[in-house]
């Protein structure tokens, strides 16, 4: 398994540190430690932030020393719900004759 390594800008590093601290952790701890519940929730929030910033699953996995499928499975329910909401909104607007 080869993981893509992407440099972490100062802004991204700062933002990830803030996310980690909101959960009571450091970014270093999120990157290096195991799988207990609260740690996974904090890590998932970091994954979601990086996806919003345009990072790929392999790039996020590389940063957190995880396989890209770990990132994919962590974010899948959230992204599936977002897609469902977008489809519902498009259907809503179509029913009213407004192009979405």
C-alpha cells in the first residue's frame, strides 16, 4: 500500500490543531494513536475538513498513517447523506418548475 504524502500548509495544520483541541486531543495524538471512540470521532472531523479542502482519500490516509479505505469508510455515511439531500433539493425545485 503506497500512501500519497501531501505537505500540510500552516493554515491546514493550524485548523487541524483546532479541530483536535476541540475534542481534547493534539493533532500528533490523532495521527499516532489507536482506535478508541472519541479519538475516532476527532479524526473523522479532521478527515471531513481535509476533504472539504480538496484532499483525496489517499492523501488524507497518508497524513494520518491510515489506508485510504479507512478514510473512505469513516466519511461514507456523511457523504451519502449529503448526496441524498442534494437529490431531494433538486427534485423539490424540479417539481416547482425551477431549474436547479
